[in-house]
C-alpha cells in the first residue's frame, strides 16, 4: 500500500460525516482545504478509491444504509471481487467543488475503506515521511496533535505515529511549533547538530544550515543541547533566544518583533529605525531592498502592515518618510536626504 500522510485525528471523522451527508458547509470547506494543502492528502484519497475498485462496484452497495452496522459493511466489502474496470473516479483537478460532487454511494464505500486502509497499515513498520513547504508556508498537524507551521523552503521529517519514550522529528529551514504537552514523551527536534527538547510549548526554530540554528521561545520552556553534549546546554523561557553557530550555543533576549511575520502575515514597526525595517521587509518579501549611504539610518517609522503587497507598503512609507524608491538591476533602492 505504501506510506500514508500524517492524518490529523479529526480528518477521518470529518470525511465520514461528509460521506454520510451529515457534514455542514463549513466542514465541507474544511475538508476541501485539507485536500488542497498537500499532494499527499490527495494521494491518500486516491489510494482509498483504488482499494474500492479492487474490492467492489458501487452498484453492489446501492442499498446499504449509511448508518448500518460498521462490521457488517466491512464484511460485505471484503467479500466482493475486483471489477474489470478499475479506473480512478476522482478527477485530475481538485477544485472548490470537484470531488464533492461524487455519488453518495461511492462516497459511502470510500468511507468504509478508510477504516480498512488503516487496519491494513496496523502492525507494519512505518517509514518516516517528509513534508516540504515550497513557495508558500505549510501547516501540519502531527499524530499527537502538535501543530507545525513550515516557512517557505522548510522541510520536516516525522513518523506517522509517535512510539517509544520520545517524539522525534527533523527540521531543515524555519518553522513554528505548538507542541502538545506530554511530560512522559518529550518532543525532540533535530536541526543539524542541535537538539531541541520540549514537553509542551510554542517556539520558533530557524535552521537554514546545519551550522546555524536559532531557537526563539514564545511560551513554555525549551532545552537546547548539541550532539556532543549529554545534558542540556541552555534552557530558554519566553522571550529568550538561543543561537547555535560555530559549534557554540549563545543565549540572548529576543528583540526581533517580526520574527513570526511569515506566519502571522503582519509586520509591526514601533519607532523602528529604517535600517531594521529594510531588513524585515527583505526577509518577509524575499526582495533586495537597500538604503543609499547613511543619511537615512536616523529615519524611524511606526506602522502596521497586514498582508499587503510590497508596492503598497513602499507607497505608504513614502507618504510618511522623506524617501524615494528607485529600482536598479533587480534591486530596490531607498534614497533621500535623511532624517534629523
């Protein structure tokens, strides 16, 4: 059968409610969003459809009551033969309405197969899976309920279910974690040579390379150690930051107001020097902004930008600061006489 994506606990019941016609419009939209969020989610459903084709035809189940005993439905499904035509019923494109217009009987059988599919996977050694955010951030919900928000170009490797004394994942790139509390099974994040250990908290990990890792704590407590240390080298609390660089761990206070802007879609500046503003804009928009000389470094700005295009942000900045926006060879230059 192959490996499956990590299925959040609420997804299978949500699918079954939809299959039996009991899902609300909000639940239908939630399910559609989940299917579109990751190609593995679509593959999960496609595998179920293929399993149905190998077990029964839709007409054989036309008279099954949606609320019939689950065991009876499974028994009838297992007893059918594979039909000659095993073409995939789901459309190639999964639009807003797409697969939601499937026949009710086919969907009911698919719901039954969700249970059968998980039964087939039980008892097998599950290889870890890797989820990667490409051009947009990606939200994941792990089997323990932990939520992970991957920034663009970040990857997380994790098991479909956590077993053993710890919950182990591996991160490359930047992510924000909301870890489900479980003191009996600590959550461990491997980022290059750095190991981040938590019980239940929320924090950011930025690991662009194996030689540089930055951990910023929002809530709870986080312990950091290197691969060569047997015990935690740093323990961080809210507002604190740990940086691993040149094989050394350094603790500091987090002064980056916009370190989670990629997740919140909000940039906040409170009497912020223009040099810091440019740095934050470059990181958020992935652009190449620069100041001309040092005359603008004394300029400061107070503003909040919520999911606004860069051009709109620059226009608003020109209204409150003595700057002009120039473009040269793919770079955006902020020029002007400066501020007193």
